[in-house]
C-alpha cells in the first residue's frame, strides 16, 4: 500500500508517558516578527526580540536547527478576514501552541527512512504551507536519519493507512532541543 504524499506538519499526539489532552498555550505572532506566513502544524520558537503588551508569549516561525518552543495547533479568528485559516505574512495573529517539552508529535517523512530509523534522529524541513487547507507542509527528511538531528524518531504512527515500509510514512517524534525545558539557556 502506498502512503499519500500529504504533509501536514507536526500534530501533537501524546505526552511523553501519557496521552495528549489538548492543552495549549495562547501565543501571538506580532506583525513585525517575520515576513513569511505561518500555518497550523508549523514549529515555532520564542520571539524574544518582539514583546506583546498583552503579556502573551511572542513566537515566530522556527526552521530546522532552531530550538522549538512548540507547534501551532490553531489560529484565533481574524475579524478582518474570517475565511483566513493561517497567519498571513507581516500580520499580527493570535494562535494556540502545543508546547514541545515532553510532547510527542506525528509528522510525515519525505521518503522512507524505514523502521531502522526508529530511535535515531532526523532533521526536518519547513516549506510553505497550504493556503487552501491552512496546514503546514513540514516533514522529516529521511536522508538525514542519523545519530544527530532536530527530532528523535520515537516510533511509527499507529494508523491503519500508514505503511511504515513505504515512502511518506508518518512517524512519532519529539524535539531534541525544546525551548521550554528546565535550565535551558539561549534562544
């Protein structure tokens, strides 16, 4: 069976040692933060250069190699454009973020790292998401599966339509450098 090539970014599926209970944190992406769009499933990092007067954590899009604060799970309605399902470039938008620390995420692979990749690490690539669905197209890069990388492949994602031996399989991963972990220094 072939897996669909339909990247969706990172989707929270469990806590390390338990189930995901849907808990998120309200964050803001300020208008001056970045010039790229942000989508549901995109990884974000703390934005320490831009403060939000309302007291919410400012975040910005993360890319491979960045420490990750969490993953966007939804956006609050944009009263100026109710059909908008993602954050447009250079606009202020509130979002809900599943914090990366002790969280497991499902993510598609761009090829086939195979079951031998379980327990190893991989890099991930962020590409522009879909303005139609509002979802990210981030995925792990099979060619980078090794002892070092941004995420650890914890296991395959258990789903009847997920063939772990074929390209575009979905894996369960955790971020190796979450910004929320205790005693972490730097940005």
